C-alpha cells in the first residue's frame, strides 16, 4: 500500500468547534493524532503513512454535537476500526476522534455523514 493511498480522519465535536478558541480546538486534535500515532506505531498502514511525511493526507470533519461524536466512536468500536476518542479532562468532554491511517475505501463509509470542518 502506498502512503499516497492512505488517509487519516479526524472528527471534531461541533459543539466545541463553535465555542472554543481555535488554538484549544487544534490542541485537542493534536492530542488525539499523537495518541493514535503512538498506540498504532507498529501497524503496517501507520508505518507506511509515516514513510512520506511531506505527503500525509488528513481529513478533518465535524460531528454536529457530542452525541453524534460518541455515536461514531461506538460504531467504530463495533466495527473494529482503530481510533482514539480524545476526552478532555477534568471536564470529561469528548472533543474529537482520530483514526489511525487507513486506505480510504476501508473507512470512508463511516465518515460520509460528516461535513468538512469549516
């Protein structure tokens, strides 16, 4: 699998996207992406993805609210899609989900209902 055919999806909680400062929102995504890179560092797709750092492909989407983000996490868990739900503490607030890098055709079906973060 070529790194060019791999994509990493990040889905942000739309409630916080509208109310938190941009820097805080970006930090949440960075936490989730760093965690997933660490958790799945030995995964063959992750290894391939990091071979070409200058051409990584990420898609950042928005879940309309906390319930939809949590629901996505549950669907991903049920379908054994490797991901990390980032939960901000001490608020215990799910802020985003990062998937490990995957071939787009394997995970796009879970992402279709979400819009690009704007």
